C-alpha cells in the first residue's frame, strides 16, 4: 500500500534529483523509496553481512589491548588532523 509523504528539501537538490531520476528513467518517488529500503534493511542486516575480501585480509593484523577505546582513539586522531 502506497502512502503519500511530504518532504522539505532545498529546491536545488530537488532539481538535481529530478534530472538524475530522468536520466535513470525512474521516478523521484521510486528513487527515494529504494534508498529508504536500502538504509533500513542495512540496519537489520548488519550482523548478517559477509566481510569484503579487503576486510578479511586485514582481520587479525591488529591486536588491541583489552582497554583499547576505539571511539576515543578515532576522536583523538581526527582532532589532531583537523584542529
């Protein structure tokens, strides 16, 4: 069952999206619906996804200590890089 949805988006983005949809011979509604399907299904499938070959090749190449805080390390590195 289809339901109408109203979105507020910048006019320039809408124009670009309409051009893109026209090139792909699809409706803007169809593009948005498929995008929403993709992002909502990926949340459910995160645990079931198989690793890519690149990720598989890197597994085990880094051994972190028990107290390693990935989020803190990432935050520190990004702050050092950009600040």
